[in-house]
């Protein structure tokens, strides 16, 4: 009987821990499955839009360009080829009238490269006083050497 008693003493105690290795294996397999199938999912909904004979609305509007030279003088280009020298007050008055008729007219400021930042900023400030909501800056493409 002494052999049976020795075996009982060597018997392992039960552990109350969870073996997480199988769960990690399952998680990695699911991760691979989702990584493979995710790009294949089509998240958009296919719809058929109604047909119409109307033409698309595309108006090509010539932009209004306010130029600022190196001395701080303003000129206004309303149409391609026309260049009209204006003062700050005339610029505000003319642009206010134009924006009142068409608030979506594109407006650009073309400042001379040697003009000071303040003169270009003053032109943009005058356009803001004339209620122009969006102003773009024009630039020339740099020669790459």
C-alpha cells in the first residue's frame, strides 16, 4: 500500500486558470478571414438615376482679376484683354456692384512678386469690404532648373 499512497501525494493539483492559446489561434484565423474578405465587400448601393434630356449646367465664367503692381496700384480686369486702373474706393464700389448681381463670380488677386505683402493684403481687405466671399491668389509656374 505504500506505493498507492506515494502516487496520491504526487498527484497534481487542479489549476483554476484558463488556457488562452486556443482562443488566440481562433482570433488569428478570424483576423485573416476578415482581412481577406474586407476589400471584397461592396459598401455602396447601386441605384438607377432617372433619365433626363436636360443639359448639364456648366457656365464658364471668366474670373475677375485684381492686379497689384510693385508700387501698390490696383487695376481691374473684368474681361480678358481689358485692364482698368482703379483706386481702392473705385475697386470696392465696382466689386460691390458686381457681387450684388452675381455672388458666385470667381475673383483672383494677382500680386507682383516684388510688391510688399501689405499691398496685396490691402487689396484682399478691400475685396472683403466689397462683400466678396471667396478670393483666390494667382501665381506663375516656377521654372525648374
